[in-house]
């Protein structure tokens, strides 16, 4: 198993810190707004990583956090008039409901900043005692970046570069402009907790370090998040944690790429955020996953207008084949016949091939893009097998289908009933086309998949008589009224 390590900038053999145990943490959502596609993507990626490591036999403990107190949440509280803690709790409830619809599993451990205030205070106090942090007369506490010589090793920045492109709080009491806040004194009307430095709340960066230490101790195996967190968030996590413990904080740093919309970075300021809830009203959760996982997790994803529709069409074609397999096997179930040894070997080889090739892809830094590309060859072969009329080939197709469902369920795919998915897709795309026309079009598509060209042509002519033309593509068909 090889993982790309953002710290060393290369793929490395995965070796846990402690025997077969894996401690894994991914930065979660700051709950100042609804979940967008970037949140869903990051949750999906690290859920898949956790599941694949478990598949390999590792004892994985996976933790994610909710940042439920920060400047953005306080701003939303002031804007809505809802107390910050109530606003955050409501947003977490909404986000959890959407992630459930997206069918991304919960982590093994949920962490919240507001439930770790004492851990955060103790962490900050220890940094002050060691000379890596200092308090001000206003009740703020800052990390002294100059006290940690390794600062910048993740992002390859020196201290001077740290000022570039990052908003720096102007505070006359800071020793240096690049020092960052560990504890912020509360302004009038803001949520706060009592601390040795007065009423205040944690800075953003300290939250993850303190929660990690509370959940796992001084070191973890894998730390993940979006690439936009490398600097300053993860760089600051390393500095404050290693300054406290004197040990390497994380063995493998992993970062997923960012979401772009038609070539532009997705952001609220540009008004191009894609809310996960709205996407799930238009597309199946599997289509969204298929679209996102076609790109290597470390690369950016460009969401164009046809990304999700095309993914849904691919799934429609795949599920059409799965439905045909189930239909053929249903016809055979009441018949008596025997499989010879070659047939049995062919069916077993099909199953082994799917599993082996999937594991090869995923063991190379979780290469979902290559794993998905393999599907097209599998389904093409299954269609050929279904067209031979041989019972042995039918069972090889069944072996393919069963293994694909089992193996690719790890990516959140092929978990649906084939007939129900096809009915949903056809209903969603039917507009005002009569049910009789849709049924004939579907029968014609199945004939085409089975290479029954005569029947396909016959049904095409029948559709033409009814006033409809058929436009075929690699992924499906479209009915067009003449």
C-alpha cells in the first residue's frame, strides 16, 4: 500500500506507527453554512480511505471534527440573531441529514471544538509554559512562530513568505506579524468561555491539534483535509503540536484537490457554490460519487454543466446490464443444467479479476479514477457474454456482476436495485413522453445491448411510426419527438 505524503512530496509505503493500528484524522466542516459539494467530496474521500485500509486488515480509528465556534459562525450568529451555539447545532443537524442522503458513513469518532474547550486551554497553557506562546494584556494568546525552527516544512514557506496571501490580524501586542492566535479574547456580545487569560474562545488552528491529542495522543498516522488547508491551517497545526511534544505529529499528510465550477474556484464570494442538497435533488448519490471519483483525489475537479448528467448516463448503462444479468439468471433458475470445469474456472476468473484489479488501483494511493475506468471493459465483456446464449457465459456474467457490486460498494456504487434505479432514471428523464413509448424505447435499448440488431431496428421503426426518433450514445439514448 502506497500513499502520497504531502510532507515529503512523494508516494511512500504505508507503515503504521503502531503494529496494525491506524490513527486517522480529517479536518471536517466549519458549520457557518450548508454543506456544499466540496464538503461532500472530502467526506467521501476519507470515508473511502478508511474503508480500504480496513479492507486490507488494518485496525482503523477514524476521527473527524466539526468546527462549531469561529469568526464565521459568530458573524452568522450576529446576522441571524440566533445564538452562536444554537446556530452551530442547527447547522450540524442539517449537514448530518444531507451526508446521510449522500450515503457517506460517519467517522468512528466525532469531535467538536466546543466539547474540547478544557483540552484546548490545557494545550495553550502548556505552550506558554514551554515558551512557544505568549498572552497579551487584552487576553489574547499567540503562538510564537519564531520559537519553532521547523515552521514551513509542509508548505515549503519560510517565515517571510508566511505573510504572503494570508490575512494577518493587526495587533500591536503581537511580537511578530506572522504569529497566530491560539486564544481570542471575547468581544462584547460574543460567545465565550472562562480561561486563565479571561473570557474568550479558541483560535481555529489550535482546535484540531487539541482534539487530535485528546483522541489519539501525541502522534497519528494519517491527517487529511483539502489542499487549501496546507497553509496556514495544517502548517500551524504542525508547529504548535510538535513544539509541545517534540515529536513528529503526523506520519502521512494527505490532501484532496479543490472543486472548480466551469474553471473557476468555487466560493461564496463568486456565487458559484454547489450545495450538496440541491445536487441530490437532481442526481442520484451514486452519480455524484461517480463523477467526483473519476479524478485522482489529489487533483482539482472541474464541474462543468455535463459532468453529473454524463455520470448518471454511465450508471444508467451499467445498471441496464445488471438488470439484464438478473433477468437472464431468473430465467435459468428453474432449468436443469450443469457447468463444466472450464465454465466454473471462467466464472471464478472473472470474479478474481475484478477484485485483483480494484485492489491494485486502490493500493496505489487510492486511485479511484483507474478503478472506475476498468468498469467500462467489465460491462462491455458482460454484454458479450449475455449475447452468446450459453449458460456458462451467463454465469460468468453473473460472477462479474456480483463481484462488481461487492467490490465497488466500497466506493458507494452499485448498491441500488437495478430495476428500481432504471425506473427512477427513466421517470426523471421522461418529461411528457407517453409510458407506452418509453417502454418500447427501453425494450429497444435492451435489444441493442444484447446485439439483437433486427429487433432493435424493428422497434426503432415502431417508435418512428409513433412520432419519435431515437438518438443513441455510448451511455444511453434520447427520445426526440418528430
